[in-house]
């Protein structure tokens, strides 16, 4: 079965231990700050990516001001 960007991590069988692995993989592969709360609040790839891009945009603008 295909998994889409709108599918919910937890509805697909995601659980707390898997969530920790996912967070670690995202941090390593994408070099972004993310925590388990981000995925709990945004359990689909679509929603999570929006949050990650917003956070990175905020960081970039803060670095420009400094």
C-alpha cells in the first residue's frame, strides 16, 4: 500500500519508539531542529514540512538581523 504526504503517522501504525527514530533520522538527513512534539502536532508529512520550512525561515531571518 502506498503512503502519501497527507497520511497520518499514527494512523499508519506509528508509535513512540518509531517516532524517536523518525526524529533522529530527520535531524541527521535534513540537518534541521525537530522534536517529537512537532510530529505529534503535525503527524502528516505535508503539515510537518510546512512547520519545518517556517522554522528554518525564522532562523534565517534571525541570523540576518544578528
